[in-house]
C-alpha cells in the first residue's frame, strides 16, 4: 500500500459536501481506467461519503488516511468509465 | 471545455448522478433543442431545459401574450402582455441560466420554412396547439430523421410520446390524417386546468434530457396518457405501421404538403 503512486492529485480542502464529491468525480472522469486519484481534503464528513459514493460508482477505494490534525488523503482507483 | 466554479455549483445535483456526471452535463450544454410553441407546454419544457443547461434553445412562436394565457403559460407574466411569446420566453430562460442561448423564431411554421429551421437542432419538441402544425412537424421530423418529443393536452387529459423516426412509430402511424375540423373540440369545449400542461411539459423535458444523455428508455412505440382527475397514467403500445404514409416501407408522403385547415384558433 505504501508504494501506490497516484496518477493525479487534487486538493479539495475548504470544500464541503456535495462539492467535495462533485470535484472528485469530475477529476476521476477525466482519467483512464486503472489510474489512481489522490484526494487531499479536510471535511471530515467527506472522508466517509466520498469512499462510499466512489464505490457506488464502481471504483475501488485503496486508502483513507488521516495525515495530520486536519487533513486526510483518499486514494481511489478508477475501475470503469 | 472545463466547468467554471459557477457551473460546478449550478449543475452539482446533475453531476453527482452516475447516469449524468460531468460528461453528461457537457452533452446537455452542447445540445440544441427546438421548441414548437411557447405556450402551455413550451413554457414548462423550456423552463426545465434552461435550468438543466441545454445550451441552445430555439423557440418558434408568432403569437403575443394575452391575459388569458397566464393561468398556465408560466414563462410569461402580466407586465409582458402584448409581447411576442418567444421573446418573453427568451427573457425568462436566459435570466434563469446564463449558460443558455435562446433563439426566438417569430414565425408560423409552414412547409417552406420548417425544414431549414429544424435542421439546425438535435431534438424537436412539439407543444403546438393545432393539428396542422402537429402533422407538419411530424412529417418534417420523419423526413429529416429528427427525434421528436410530442405532447398534447385537453381539459384533464394529457398525452406524451417520443418519435424516433424509423426506429419507432410516428404520429401518422397512430392517426393517418388529422381529424376533420368538426371533430376537434370547439373553443368553448377546450378548457384546461393550468397545472396539466406543467405535468405534461415536465414529462416532455425529461424525455428530451434522456435522449441527450442516452439514458433510459424513450417513450418510443408508446403513447403515455395522463388522466389528471383520476391521477392515472396509462401506456398504450403504438407499433410502427409498415403502411404509414410517411414513415412506412413505401411512403406516399416524400415531401411536405399543405397542412392548413380551418380549425378553431383557441390557443393552448
Ligand atoms: Zn409513421
């Protein structure tokens, strides 16, 4: 897990739902199947809702990690168009 | 094209739908839809399509707003009595959504202008109030292979159907010829409760958006009938008629004819 290299990173700190997911979804739509998106965020609610919505859309959540007092990183692999 | 922050907010409830997403929203923004009529049906259809972000909306209407229209034609208002309906709809829809360009066409459709007009759009919506126009629009759309979302209302009943030429039925598969003027309801009989065109128009707008998004099943080969008093929806199967004079296997209508007849001029 430590050596997953994201193909694209977005910083959505400061955004709240549903824009956290809207931005993440728009980013992953632009990527190719198999690529990994890294999402940096600080809205706690979205650390649960983004992984759930990404899985509902058929993608694979690889990691949800708190990296400091305020921020999280989510890694999602695009599984389908 | 990337979305602006404003667009991300405006369309966020579309974008989060798996069936739409950013890609679907871009299809909506790039779509060109022609509304025939800015009356009872055209107003709600146009309202929802403008809100959804349909980038180009053409509106054909040569009529001016009358006080008696305002009980159901929700894109217009009291101050605009006397204004052309297509112009009024343009003001309303462009104020709702700055992404939308409305092209008012202040003409009556006829066999000489319709082909040119509809050729510039992806989908046609019929909200017209008379049979000659209904048949003219049907025949022109079949001849050009243009999808047509048709709606009709009378008193407490509404009808919606989606015509995909050659794939499904057309209006003439159902009724080969317009009814003779004597069988059409007279002015005194042609009342309508104002919310009815809202229901039917919203269904038409939904059909248009499904076609743009290529999602779900369009109402092809199907007539949806809404009975408002009973709150009942009925689906009637309408198979394509191989002997249909315009979309059949050996069509007899291969160019547009004259459609005018002496109907009551009551406007829906
Ligand atoms: Zn037909």
